[in-house]
């Protein structure tokens, strides 16, 4: 039996919850991205109060660790690592793209292609087969008329995520391109985290960092040549 605290502040909606094995026993959500940091700790306290649980009763903490919002990823991982360090609990880090793709595992589609908005015409994406095995690793990608054509020549492709609106009509009109409006939830995180816990797939607590997907850039950064 596994009692896991879940944290996900990677995208626009923050989600935190507690699961017992595959059962969700508490969940809190926040849809205002700039408030993720102020939302998270009070939400965790509320869930513990509502369930009568103590942090010490947790078996692990799972966090969706990128790619995604730079600030959101730092908020989520910092909170998760702080709890794990304090209580000497294992840390589970999960890919945002796998979290978005797992709802379609074992589906009829040949490939699953989650898309995360990275501003302008850029997305973070990866490709998985129907068993959720990674076919192509996470990368930032600029969407244009030629995007994903080679993949579509190989079979049916399910596109999902908050950046499907960036796909050109010349792509979405193809018979083997399917665009899903599914919104991933705590349930998908519970599935991934429970599987990781059962397989002892824990992250290195001291050295875990957010997976940003690309180098951080600040307009205030001064480059010295």
C-alpha cells in the first residue's frame, strides 16, 4: 500500500492531491497560474486536515517535473524536496509529457504526441507508442506546415495538450491525425506515481532539478564576451 502526496504546478492549472494506492482521497486545484506558489502549501494543509492524515504517514511525494513553466516547475519541486528532506521520504519525479500521454496508453492509436505551449509557435513535445514507450525524446519544436509529416506517414497520431491549437489545418485535416481535447488530471499522475513507487523508481533527492526542456533565458541577462 502506498500513500503518496502529489504536486503538479507545471502548467496553467496547479493540482495537488493525496492517493492511497490508485485511489484519490483528496484533491485541490488552482487555475490562476501566478498564484501557484501561494496556493500550494495551504492546499496541502487543508487536505491533511480534511483527511486526518499527518505528513509523516506519507510514503512518498510525487511531482510533475517538466517541461513546463519555469516558475511553476521551481515551485513544485522546491515544495516536494522540502517535504522529502524534512521527513526522509522518497521523491518521485514525473514527466509532464508522459502525464499528458498516459490517458491514451493501450489505445488504438499508433503514436501519442503531447504538446505543451512554449509561446509563439514553439511547443515542447515527445512521441510515445501505444505502450507509452518513448519513440522520440522531449524537445522544443517550432510548429510549421511540415511538422509531424514523417510521423503521420507511419501511422495514426493522437495529438493532445494545451498547444494543439498551434497545429496547422494542413496537418489536422489528415485522416490519421487525431486531435484530443482531453485535459489531464490528478488521476493520470496517480497512475504514473504509483507505478514508479511500486518499481522503486525514486529520484535523487539531493540532485533533482526541474526539466525545463531548454535553457532558461532572461531579458536581463548580460552576456560577457
